[in-house]
């Protein structure tokens, strides 16, 4: 990876942690341009996702969507199932956050299929992919399916020793009457 692109992405990550979103945005725009210029596809995915996250942080999901769509397209060409699953899950989150459950659900379904089909999938990654689908199903009134998903996510969060995830899933199950 180009030192310049790496440095820019690292600076942007630090700026985001410090809530200096304008600085992070500036560095990531430059990193995206450098990665495109040098045809650094793996790094371009990371820069696009980073920039998309900053756009989401700034409340601009509409601007984040095409960045994630481009990252998904690159991941498909690179044939990296886990990276694609992670990226497409975030695209689903953008669709859900912008009131497009009809576009979010296929993203979540694909992400889950990819995660379930890869033996290298970590329990936390799978739990994080199940959670938004459970939210979607709950919102659509598909209560039994939502319960099943919340239970699976809770078990995976427990396996990953993520207490907050277990607590969230348990609270949602309690609200659903189980």
C-alpha cells in the first residue's frame, strides 16, 4: 500500500476518534484519489468505506451510499467473501437508515449467506450481521423470525464475550415477549 494513502487513512482514523470529522473527510477524499490513481483496489475499498463512514457520521447517508456501492463492486471483483460480507452489511445499514428496508434486506441476506458459507467467519461478525436483519424483521412485524434472529445473535455475542450485545439482544427478546 502506498505510504501516502496509508498515512492519510491512519490520520483520518485518528481524526475520527477525536471527532475531527472535517479533517478525516479531507484525508479520506485524498486517500480515495491516490488509491484510484495507483489502482490499489484493496486499499481503495478501505478508503471508500472510511469516507462512507465519515459521511454517515456527518448525517449524509445519501452521500455514503455510492461510496459503499463502489466498495461492494470492487469486493465482488476481488473475490473476498468476508470483506464483501462486511461491506454489503454496511450498505444494508445505509438503506435501513434511509427508510429503504426493501433494499436493506437483500444486502443483509447476502451478507449472512457469505458469512455462513465461510469457515473463517468470527462469531462477532456473524452476530453483527444478524442484528440489523433482526431489527428489520421486528420493524416489519415478522415477530417469530425476529425472535429467532435475536436468539441467534445473543448466543453469538455470548460466544464472543460481548456483554453489551448479549444485553441488547436479551432486552429486545424481552420486549417481544420471550
